[in-house]
């Protein structure tokens, strides 16, 4: 089965980690039992769901200024995915 070409996630109005993980869960089709934390995010993107060819994170600048720790963690997870499992990873656009 072909991977989804592009998924866009709008982070512009995200103001909490709970909101962020709910949005990631919905946008990337994580299972209902997704743990809504960074360890669970890693588990989901490395084995539970098929990542799109391209992942566009809209509103990145505002989000990364408002929530720098979470911005750093999502970047780290996506970069690690690309390095460790390049065939599973997405091209990430921070828009």
C-alpha cells in the first residue's frame, strides 16, 4: 500500500502538551490507546502507524516560541526517526 503523500498539521493555536498530543493522535491516526507523551509518540511513529511521505508542520515558528521544549522534543523524535529508520520517516517541513 502506498504511503499518504502529505499530512499537514496546524500547530498555530496549540497551547499545551495535551492539545499537541491530541492533535498528533488525530492527524497521524494513532490508536485510541496512544499514551499522549513523547515516549508513546516515538513508539507510534516507529511501529504503530505509517508516516506520510511529507509531514508539514504549519505555524511552526509561533508554536516553537510558545512551546520550545515540546518543539525540541518533536524535532528530536522526527530527526531520530530519519536517522534510525529512513525508510519509515517523512520529509518534514517546518512551515
